[in-house]
């Protein structure tokens, strides 16, 4: 989990996002589950009601590293376009550049709140809170109906490895967020 300091003033975010990573794995494939979080001043995660999930994080994105290829003609800085037309297995220990699309979001984060981004090897799950919700025969814990556990897929040894995030002077990861500038009626920045 990577977190910002508390925001000095409110911040409006609206649109798609993307995460640039540099990662390696001890196996020939890896799944990346990216979650963008909002935390209140007490450090508790703020969860949102969506059309498919009663308590979801701010935004999420997923990518299988063997499907990291992007179409440069269809990609935009804030929306990498993965054609998923080929499998490019990883060489264990080698570092790869990876662009993860994060689904659009829209929020005004109040001053004093902070943003976070987590990169995991499994689906996002929050602890059950109060009333429990179910859909498609399972409890909803933050990812809605998007579970990545089809038998014969993620239960293979390729997904039991260790994935390492890399940062070096020539390999700088970043989160690209669609920040909406304050309007003039809100006063100076």
C-alpha cells in the first residue's frame, strides 16, 4: 500500500486512471490487482455504493502480466489498450514494464483525507462490515461480481510465485489520476 499525506485541500478526481509499474516474478506469469483507496482522517477506508457492489473502493484495475502488451495506436496515457491477442510469458527474475488500466471514478476527496494505491496478487477484499450482501451465490466484499478464480486458471503454480515491484532512476512507477482543477469560483489554489 502506498499512501499520500493528508490532502491540504479538497481534490476532485473524475475519469479513467492508469498505473505504470515495473515488476518481476519468480514464475512465468503473475496477476496484478490494483486498487485505488480513499482514507478518512482517522485512517479508515471510505467505501462506496456502486451499481454492482454495496461497499467498493474508489477504483480498481486488473492485469495478467503475460497480457501486458499494449496497442500503441489505441492506447492513451490514461487508458492503456491491451489487445489480449497473445501470451508473452515472463522470464523469472526479469523486470517488465506494465501499464494497468484502472476503471473510471468520480469523487471530491475532502481536505484531510488521503489517497492510497495497493498492488496485490489477489482480488481486493474488505472485512465484512455490518449487513452482509450476496450476489451470484457469493458474499460481496469489494470486487462486485468480478472474481478471478476460475478453476484451472489462477490455481496453477505460475501464480504461486513472488512478484516484486521495482523502482530505479530509469524505472519510475506512477499513478496517473484525472485531477479536475478547481473552478475560479472556488478561489485561488
